[in-house]
C-alpha cells in the first residue's frame, strides 16, 4: 500500500464492530495503527507524518493490538456485506496490507493479548444468543515464526461465567472472570492439561471491570516486580489500586478521581484515563514504586467560574434479601430554596450499563436551573456483581421500573424532592424504562424519551447481530411469552400514559429506527393524548452535534417548566 501524507492533523478514529466499537488505536514502535471512521485500518508513522492504508474492504475492524516483532497489527474483523454480514474473525495485518485469518468459527471475538516475546496469544469468544457479560470462552494458542496459530485450545472456567480482558504478565495469563459472582482477577494455568484457575490473593468481592460493551477495555495491568494495577467498583465509584510484594497492603491511587479506564504501562510507568465529578478527563502517569500520580494531560476544571453540583451517593431500600440494594447518585440544585426541589430521575441506557459519578455537563445544566437530578443503578446494572446484573433477565420493564419508583420514594421521603414535581427520562433503553414507568405509575409529572425503545419486537427484528439475542434474554422468548412482550411494549401501552411525554429522535438512527418513535407518537395521538416530537434529521443514535444537543436541552427545559407549573397549581 502506498503511503500518503496526512492532509490534516485531525483524524476521525472510530470502530463500528458490534455497533459500539472499541480498540480503534494501537501504538507500535514506529507509529500507530488506527481505525478510521470509514472502517479502514491505517498506519501513521511517527516521524514522517504519513499514513498507510492497510484495508479497503467493506468490513469493520476493532480491538487492535500491535504485534511489533512481526510489524503487524492484530484485529477483530467483522464482515460488512453479503450472506456473512456481521461474522467475525481474529486477523493479522502486515503493513503491505496482506491479511491472515488467525481464528474463525466463533460468533464474536474480544481483543487478543500477546506475550512480550510474541509466542503466545489469548482471546475470548462468545456465541449467540449470549452477550459477553453472560457467558464467554477463553482461548490460547502458540504463535509460529510465520505468524500463524498452533496448539489452539479453550479453557473453560470452573463455573459458568463471563471472562474478559486476558493479559499476560511474562508467560503467566491473567483474566477477569465472574464465575464466582464478581469480575475478579484469576491466573489461568493454560499450559497444563487441567487448565487450573487461581484467584489473586486477598481479592475483595468487588467487580474489577464493567460490562464489556466495547472491545479492548483495560481494567487491570501488570507492572514490573510482580506488581499490579487494578480497578475496583464500589458503590458506583471506580477506584484504582496498586498491589506490590513490597507493599504491606494494597494502595489506593488518586482517590480524588471517581473512575479509571485504559490502564497501560510504558517503561515501568503506569498510565490511565481518569474521570472526576468536577474535572475534565485526565491522563495520569503513576510511578508504581512511590505510588505517586501526576496529571500529564487534561484534568482542567470543568466549567471554570461556575459552581458545580457534586454527586451524593444514595441507596434505595433493598427489594430482595438476596441482592444488594439499588444505588444512585443525587445532584442537588445550585439555587437555594426553602422547599424540596423539582427532581429529574434518569434511567441509564444499556440496560446492562451503569451510571458513574463523573462530570456530565447536561446534569449541570439542570442543577443550574433549579432541578435536582438523580441517576439510578437499578437491578441489571453492572458494577454490583453477577447476580445483581443478571437479575434483569426476563424482567426488563419490570424490575428497572420498580427500582426507579422506589428511588423516588426514597428521595421524597428524605426531603430531597418535591413529590408533585418528579420527571423521568432516559436515552435508548433508558427511554424504554421511562416510557414503561409513565404507563404504569402516577409518581411522575411528565417524562422524556431520548431516542428510546418503544417497540422491542420491532427492535428485535432489525437490531444488529451483536444484540440479536439480547432482547430474548431481557424479555424471554416471544413465542413462549407473547403476553409479556405485549404488556412490556410502550407503543401498545400508549393509551395508558398517565403523564405528558416529549420525544427526541434522530432521522439517521440505525438502532431505534425513526419509525419506532413515529409509531409511538401516532398511537398516543389516536388515544387522545398530545405528545411532543422533536426531530433531528441529521442525527443518529445519540446526538453528536453541539447545536442539536443544546436545542434538545432548551426544548426539554421549556417542557419541564410548563409541567412544573401545572403540577404545582
């Protein structure tokens, strides 16, 4: 492939594998491999500022890992056309553009891991209808001198579980697996016939990762001297911990930050992306022997000159003795008042995702205008153990709705919210939760669906391959449970909406297709209601343009203001 000068210092980098991407960049000694927005892999040299296009096919690529000894990059390849659309392979690409298929036959592949000498490789796969946070399979192989794989074998976990993020420390293979109830670090003896599994010493019962929606996440990282950096999630907060033989006990790093991602090590130093409730994202450099951290990029104060609302963690009384209670974060309004404030309750998307206490300018928008905001980690959210996450099986539109309502009661009971001025909203699957709540519950004065799911059956027929089995897990087999699907379809509950609803929809949305929202709005009109619909023809699933984001907030603000007055009259 010919090298071409970079026309601009800026390049849109984005993987579309599985619809959510991840692993779109991998550094090599002479440059960096990237996946461009058009899904081509390019190699950008460090010194010549030139790019080399390695792929021109219609496939999507992600989960990039540099193989410097062979001057190539490993990747997950997802076919984009024809009868095999959506099929995946583990592949290698040299800089001439020649592609080698390393492994295929499984439905989905995670980003691979290589030993430093390039002789061993590990990866995970999963099969339909599973999602990667339900059941995955660990694989290892030897890499030959020619770069192909031999001695390929799988390593089942002792119990059913989700294995993710394989990484080598020397020749030792480590993974994060939840087969004992939490995503915890395990060493896998992949070179023995029995494939023994040994959990890291003194590991707390905490998730050390979140749900793997994206390829190439890194929540644990080996360091020189048998040291480790690992992230733990506790009460919704991400914590960074160092363990070292020389430490009397693990050391927590940079507790002023509330989440960490993308751990990596270079020349003995640890690097991470750190997030905070009141600062912009930062790149940290940590010296493991001294456990000292410094910000080398980013980390500026968010909205300088403005007071920020800070998250206050709260717990909702448990509905079940078997599970931890749902948890959330409350942001109080910045304008003082003698009465409990208006409350916006936010259901996060996913639904197997989570709300994190990190800076969100849209939350600050509401708090500056006199609203309290609460984000709720309902049952089904990640970061609270396997049982909590899997509790939503067959219960979507039920347990999440129940936990949102119980969060309202908790906050109202504590004097944190006005029971007559409570609003509920959500994006994507969070919009579904909001719509189901609005069709079953009198607690809410109004609500909003931001490109939310209104028809799960239609989504099931049209969704991409990655999530093609997800809805059956969330609601059950539609042939076996047709009444359940009918009862939990917002479009079919349009006449039951007990409060005003506003909808925001992108005309280019490939996940919640525009026809879903149009059908929901039409059904509400036929039922004698007056929903608001705001259409953004140039947006997809999630609004990216700042002008459109601002317009959405302003219209939503006016909507809530109108219904705040009506509710209080």
